[in-house]
C-alpha cells in the first residue's frame, strides 16, 4: 500500500507539473480573463496567513484553497459563513457546509456571491447614463469531494458553476479545481506538501438581448433588422499552485505553522505567498502573512501588485460538543481600501 501511494504521488505531481508548463508558458494577459471572481479568496483564517497554507488547509476552509484538505477534518460536519469588504465597495459573501461519510469521503457545498451595488445604465445615445440603474449579479456555486487515501495522503476535486449577469447580458461556465496534500514529507513529522490546479474549464462568452442592435440592410424588404453582436470567448484564470508547510511544536499547548506557496497564473504575474500562525491550546490564534509579485509591473515598470501584508486572529470554543470559531483578517491593498474579513465556523 505504501509503495502504491508513493507511485501515485509521483505520477500526480508529474501530471500537475506538465499541466503547469504547457498551460502557462506564455506572457501574462492581465485583465483579459473571464470569471475573475474565482480569484477572490474567502475565509478569514487563511487570508490572515496570506493565502499560503496550501499544504495544511483542512476542513471547510479547504474548499477554496485546496479541496484535498476537506477530508482532513476533526468533525463530522461543518458550517461556515464569511463576509469580506472587498475593493471598490464590493462585498463578498460566502457560505459553505460539509459532511464526512465514513469509508466514502467528504462532500461540501459552497456559494459565493458579489454585491456590486447599483450601476448606472449607459447607452450609445446616452453615454452619461439614462437615469436607470441595474444590479450586477456574480454567483459561484460549488460542490467538493475529498478523500483520505491514507493517514498522510489526501486528494480532492471541486466543480464550480459560475454565473455573471449584467443588465440584459449573461455568461456562465464550469470551473474545476484539483488538489492533493501529502503530510510527513520525507518522513519528517510536521512537514507537508500541497499541490493544486484551479479554475480549469472552457471559455465563457456573454450573450443576451442586451447585445441586440438594429442593423441597416443594403437590400431586402426591410431597411433595418435586429442583429445580435457575438462577443469574444474569454478563458478562465487557470492557476497552478505548490506549497510547503512546517508545523513546529513549542510545548504541549502551543504550536507555530510556517507556510509558503508559489502560484503560477495564466493571466497574472506569478505570486509568492508566506504565512505564519501561532496556536495556543487550539483556542486562540494569531496570524500574519505576506505576498509579493515582482514581475507584476505597469507601463512604467513600477510594481503593480495590489496586495502585501495580512494580519489576523481567531478564537475557538467548544459549546456542547460544537466547535465555534470566529476569525478576523486584515489584508493590505495598495490602490484601494484595505480588505476586512470576518468568518464564523461551526464544527459538529
């Protein structure tokens, strides 16, 4: 069994690396991808650690970061709610629930929505606005399956349905995430490896009545005819991620997690992320993280990466055999207001 798992890990890592090399061997095409909402992180705990703990993220938090970690759960069922004050007055709401079935694996269901507020409707004849408004709707609904292959190896996959509606046009598509975690790398207790490929799927294209225009005809019985504009199909923001984590025990009640992660993206410059979490008696937590992207530059060769320092903390209590954890995270943003994130998680 041990040798089979080792062969599985080698084959899986090779395949994921092959996908990374073939899929991302190109210049960044910033701002030209579809479904950018897939890149918005959720959950205050791991945002507070800079989004770096790909190798050890566990439980309901793992649905976004690495679906393999969902099976690494202390409880049979989890519920999660998270709220983020994002950039440009956008609010991000996230809710998820998961259940572990003994002998089968873990399943989770998650919903993420964006509230962009009211947007003025403009037309060719009224470029400054018609006086009417609409509310864009960006919704992602996902289903995750994860399974422990052994006490050290976890695998998982997520299928996301993405829907974007803006006035009278709409685009939808499917995006898939695949991940693996390996605990005890090199027989070293506390050392973990995580690998994930995210947002794999077909391109998305907008369509709808909002793209219909009256077209002048050169001949025929009618002088004009309604014609629908065909929009360009845009690719999903696929990424390849690999991370390491080391958990250091300080004493019987205290431990520190050190995490690092490298993210190779198809539409953005690559990102390196680092995070640390101090845990006391699994009840109180302090977190910090940092991310950087040296190759993300503007036309003047100035660094254009928006994010940097993250800070956070959390408290966990057990009430009638139900674990309740409240987390907060702060994320520094360069060109907009900084992000504030709150999460509430219940473990049954």
